[in-house]
């Protein structure tokens, strides 16, 4: 696995300055900006691109993305407060199950662009709160669609019983409620049925189904809606990064699909997390110890899955590069298991991976660590020090 020059240079600099074995997250903000610009340029004109901040809400990531996206999606009241505090000028979407009354009120007070309503109960509560505050609530109804073909992915959130979204059967009642509530303004529908999608053809098939359902529901219920939010879910292949979601091919197919299934003035909105931020992040561990145990080699790095839970959460061997230090190799052409400092056998980042050379003091560099990584990790377990957070500037 090869590292970009900017990362190698930054690592050399860190090494020269270090007084302790290194343990850090390193983010390449220039690469992030370039990636999103490219994504944006490929999208058809009638599409919007929001960033789903739960993938990585670091302030520097948000600052880099703010001028390049149409807005941010908050999946909780906490994220909403954070995003609004940092970027009050940017359109925000508020989604997620189990919203508190106070959070719905805060969303209205900060002027959110859309609230994704997940249930009839939530819609009723929002109606009361909006009326009491005399504030218009822009609503998208999240629907858990029934599709002829259930999508096949590791993180399916719909098309089967889940806590997410309204049942199609509840739509009549939701629309009746909306028609009777002057403070609720229905702006569109929201579908987000899966994550970890690697297959462009399958995702275009899903988009076709989304557009078909949207048109059918609008016709059946005589709705004219300005927005269809089609979620995120574009996948990163951690086992084989070159096989990750092919965004340019997807956008080409999407343009053809939109030509064919005319949506009129309705805009298509994406809210993407992992595929935007995963590639800009690197997790660095310096090798503290190398040992042989029951016939297998182990390298123990400074840090572990309490900083970088992604491989444990996804159950994969994370790809990595070795940046050699000054010491002569202790291992040559050996398979080695890369672990952290936790007293649990689950603290494994990659199992029995071949390395050309390895010594104590070398750096293990794990790419694709910019999404669902630090922020999903059980950082307080064992009370180790947190990693350094380092950002290579965007410009
Ligand atoms: C998490 C989430 C997203 C982003 O998903 P990614 O797989 O990170 O692109 C988008 N929409 C909703 C509703 C989500 O819960």
C-alpha cells in the first residue's frame, strides 16, 4: 500500500519532532477539498450534496467542507448544536430517530432547512411545537419503502422492519395531519435504505426504484414536492480500496436516469458521510514491541481500537503501510498481527498480514481512517492517552 507524498513528508516531520512514540490521526484537508470538488463536479445539476456529519464532525473537516457542499446533515440534537454553532450560515438538515421536544424546538429556532420526520408521533409533536413557537417547520417524511427487490448490503436500514422511517401505510395519516397543520410545510420525501454500497449498478437500480416510488406516491397523493432526499451509503472497500464505490460511473448513470425519469422541478439531495471523509484520514501507531506467541508474530502499536475501532466494528483486516524507522529489521517477509495496547483479544487492527520488514520504532499507517473511526471509538477504555490530532491544511 503506497502513501501520498504529502503524508510521507508530514510523517517524516512528525518523527523528527517526536519525544514519545507516535500515536496520531493525520488528516489531509487538501485531499478532502479536492475529493469533494471532484464529486461535486460529476453530479448532475439538479442534485445537491450534503455532508452527513456523523461520519466525522471534526471542526477542521467541517471548515474544509463548508464552502464546497450545500449543507450538513445532523443525526442528533448534539450534532445540530455543534454544526449550527460552527456554521450558522449553512443549511442544516436534522434527522435521526428519537428526537426530543427540546431538540425539535432548537431546530426550529436555528432555522433548519429540513427536519426529517421518522414517525407519526414525531410529526404530531413537531406540529404542536411549531404552532407554539409560531415557526414554520420544513418537513421531509422519511419512508421505509417496500421494494420489489430488497437491497443487499451489510448495513440495510430499510425495506424490512427497522426503527427508521414511516411505513408506507402510515403515509395517508401523515399527509392528513400535514394538511391540517399550517405550521408544517411538507417539502419532500427522504429515503436512506442502506450503507456500504460498493456496486454502482445495484445503487442505480435502487435510485431507479426511489424515483419510481417518489413519482408514484406524488401522483397517488396529488403532491408537488421540491425535494427528494436519497440519503448516502456509498461504500469504501477496506479490503480492496481500489474497488470502492465508483462515483464518476454512478454520476453518469444517474444523469441518464434523471433524463429518463423526469422529476420536473424536484431536486435530488444526497447526504453522504463515509464516502466524503474516509479517504482523508490516517491513523498512525508507532511499533512498541514485536513478539512471537504460539508460533505467530504480533506487533504492538501505541494506540489501538479504542482510538480506531473501524476494523473491529467492520470485522476486517485494515489495510496499512509500514514507514520504516532507523533500526535494523527484526522481522523479514513474515506474517504479523497488528494489535494495540488494550488488555482484550479484540484489540486487533489486522491479522496475519505479510510485511517485508518490521522493527520497533517503525510506524504503522492505516489509511481510510477519516470516517466512523475516532468518533465511534470507546476512547475512555483503559484510560490511555488520546491520539494527537493533526491536520494538513487545505490551501
Ligand atoms: C448515516 C446516514 C447517512 C450517511 O451514510 P454514509 O453511509 O456515511 O454515507 C445518510 N443519511 C442517514 C439518514 C444516515 O443515517
